[in-house]
C-alpha cells in the first residue's frame, strides 16, 4: 500500500499522484472517465483534481462537465469520504472572477455538480489582481466556516499576491492557503522555482504542480519525425525544437533505462522529489495510460540521477 503524503499544514493525506480531471468530458467520455477513476482508486489513489471551468473550451460544453462526471462517479461508488476532491473557481463562463459574491455562488454550483456538501480543497484558479485579497480570503473563509470547503489553496498567483494573502489570513485569523498549484515540470522550472517556491517553503504550503508532464512531452512519446494523435500534440511537440527539450529527453531515457521504467514515471519522480512538492498532477484518458503515472509512488531516484535531470533541464 503506497503511503499517503500530508498536504502542507492541512489534515489531508493524499496519494503521491493527483489524478487530473481536465480530460473528463473532453477527451474521455463518461464511461472512459469512470474506468480511469476506478483504476486509480483501485491502487489507493485518493486525490482528484478538477475545476469548475473544465471543459468549457469545447464546442457545445458549458463548463462543469468534469465536476459532473466526478460527482456521478462518487455517487455510484459511494466513496465520497475516501476521496480528496480539489476544484477551482474564477474561470467558469457563468461564474467568472474572484469577487466575494462570485466565489460563494461558484462554490455552490460546484457542490451541486459534484453531488456533495463539501469540497476538500478549493483553489482560486487564476488570481484577479483587481480584487483585494481581503475580499477573496474573506469569502473563502466564509465557505470554510459554513463547512462547504475544508481547505483553501491558490493557483496561478504572483509571489507578491500570495504573500499578501497569507499575511492577511494570519493577521485576521482567517482561513489560510495550505497548497499552491504552480505550472512546474522539467522543461518549465522558472514558473515555480524562485520567489514563489521560497514563499511556499517558508509558509509550509504544499505544491501540487500542473502540466507535470508538459502536456505529454515528458512521456517520451514525442520524438523527431513522429506524429502523435493527441489534442495537446502541438503544445507538447514544441519542446522538441529546443536544445533543453532534447537534453531533458536524453537524460530521461538514460535514467528510465537504468530503472526499466517509463519515461513519464521518471519525469514525475524528479518532480515529486523537489522541495515543497507533495503530489504532481497528471491525467489519463484510458486506464492503460495510468501505470506510467502511478509508478511515481514507488520510484525513488538516486541523488546522481536527480542531479543529472536537474542539470539537463537547466
């Protein structure tokens, strides 16, 4: 049984891979999504990440499709208390922004779609600097006090706004962020390392990185001269054009060969070993894609291997 990891200063304990729900209702239909969720839960996976806006970008979708599928699965399996559900606010077409009124209305809408009366981890999806942190934290604190949200977190936020938010929470004795969801992986390190990570480390925040596999590039399936059938192929393949991308792939291949492990597992293991990181997020369209992701729970890289990958990605 894979040991769970404590999520920052919260009382949540999570599997070392968070299952991304962005594909549910997009590239995975309801039946496929159920199969992936079942396979993840079968090995002890308990940390599912979604957002109220997934997948509003698809023609015919309104947003909330992912939450709806996850909610149906939780109800069908009767396992709500076993799963840590994380969702986000600010990007739903009908509930845009982070005004206090909107945060509370969007939370209620998420609860309805998820078929539950509480959200374990509620993120501000994209910070809105025009809204004072006092208003954002105040609304989130009300949700916590009402029992609708257990813990709060932030994603896509500047170091300055994060620090300001934490100081306000501490000063006023209100709900405080326990986690941060940054864009972070082997080919995108400056999106987290530096001031943002320093604040997370100093303040005891858990990092739960998204784009952990760089839209699929770090699975190793993108190679010179190959064509990949994926909705995210264009974004992933661009890394092949950079010297760093090619260096990282070569280093990943070497370490993967030494462990007889998939390239994706090694990329996630490097990320999981970084300071403050508790559980990288990765998504799967089919159960067959899951083992390479779940392997992060058991693969321990040597200091030399971590150093090799860090150097290649510099």
